[in-house]
C-alpha cells in the first residue's frame, strides 16, 4: 500500500513538473539525444578515423550520415549529427580504405563534403578547399579554394589558416613596437 502511494506521488510530481514548458524541453532534449544514437556513431566513427582505423569507422559513419536529425514537435531543438558523419565519410571517400576495399571516390567525397559545408562544418569547408586547390574530383579553382579556406579559417581552423598563408607565400606583416625599433 505504501509503495503504491509513493508511486502515485512520484507520478503526480513528475506530471506537474512536466507541465512546465521548460521541463518539457529538457525531457525532449534527453529523449531525442537518447533515441537518435547517431551522435555516438558519428563521434566513435570520427575517433576511429583519427586513429587510422577506417574499417571500424566506415560502418559507424555510414549509419550516422543517413540520419536526418530529429526535431521536437514544437521545434525547440534540432539535432543533426549527420554533418560530422558526412564530413568523416567524405574524407574516407577522398582517401579510400584498402582494408575494406574502398577505392578513393572523389565525386562521392565532394557530394558528402559539400552537404556538410552547406551546414557550416569547418572541417568540410577546409577539405573542399583542398579539393579545389588541387583539382581533386573538381576543376581546379584557386578562388573557390580560398573562399572555402577563409570561411574555415574564420571559424578557427588552423589548417585553413596555414593553407591561406602558404598560398600567399609571403610572411604576414609583423609590426614591431618595441622600444629598440622606435628609435628614441
């Protein structure tokens, strides 16, 4: 009898807590995160890629890239973990993976990286810049490469910043305001 009353009190308290719109958003975030599962796949796939284990990364990234994300009924949240997976898969198709007989496919890499770059993925923007600068799977176009690298560099990608620096072949201007250079 006491246990039954405790359950009813708990259910009642939970129901009143859930009636609050902020609480509903918290529950929705937790449910979408738990149900989507692709964040885990994308994260693990990316981790395997960084370790050079493309055979383990490929199925995880492939599964996560097919996710379209999830939105709660009132549009409070939107989870699209497929962007990270598309970038990882794009790199995988760009490089190929001999251990699973995956040949490099620059056209498929471009499709995946372009989709991720349209969602403002910094790494995808950098990789598209590389493809355009070298003419890998696309017509070589330095101006387009620079545009992708600039967007990536502005978002903090140091590899894109290095690519822009190396393209100019000139050291950046460094102003020296030390007392010895001012000439007192």
